[in-house]
């Protein structure tokens, strides 16, 4: 399967070619975009309440009467997963990073949380969908909690350059996020970000 490229282009491109092709790309184009991966309503199941399809009984809940929904993790290894398209303009020869957006319901400095990410490559037409089990090259660090219901980003988890063999624009990742909590009773996940380097302008994100 051919990787996406500009229809008038003469090369498959690289990040360095993108950066150096002219002053417009170098100075005015973001070469490291970020995808927002929200907690997905489609990725829940139901008994008496809406639960994550992931590990544990993670409850989809409203936060602080805000009408904002998040996935409440209240035990170690509670998890949530996404089906993520590989962006058509990504440069797979560069590192890819993930981080979680979260809060907790207790006062600041009560404890800490650490978010981990796993991945699984899905090749369209050949791969069977299954749970993500491959570890990131490096995972984000432990993080002290802020005041109740205050948003914070977790430290980045990194997938090293040239790790993936999928075809941009055609193939997918299953990305799984799970938590370890220390002292605090819960951590609410709102979504995650995927940050990558691009080698072309414009794509499907």
C-alpha cells in the first residue's frame, strides 16, 4: 500500500525536507501537531451505569455538576482505549508521544497518579482488533495531584522513532491508557493527546 503524498510531489518526504523546503514551512507551519483523543462515548458498555470497555469498573460520570463527562478511574490498572487512525501526514521516522488529561476529587498534594500507555498496530485488511499490549519506549512519570477537579496533563509517554510499520492514512493503532494511583482515591480521565511530527501540510486530523 502506498503512503499518502502530494499528488504533484516527487518524493515521499521527510520531516527535514518539510522543515527546509522553504521559509514558509520553516517559520509558519507547525511541524509537530497534536491530536485530541476524547474519552469516547462509543467505547462504553452498560450494566446499571455507563462503564468503560477497558479494565476495571471505570464509570462515565459528570464532574462537579459541570455537565463535563470523564471516565472515573478509582483503582490501579483501570483503563480506557481508543481506535486511532495513523495520520496521513505523519513521519514515522520520528518519535510519537502521548499524554493524558485528568483531575481528581481530593485536595492538592493528597497523593499522586501515574498514567501509562500501551499500543497495538492494526493493518487494514489483515489485523484482528484486540487489546493493546505493546509498551511505550518510555512512560510518563508519577505526578502529584492538584486541587479537586483541576485539570492537569500527565507527563509524556514516548514511542521511539521508526517503531511503527503501519501505513499512514490507511492503518490504525489501538491505544490503551491505564493508571496507578497512590493515596488519592481516584483519577478522572477526560482524554489524551497524540503528538507526532509531520512531513506534509494537511491531512485527516
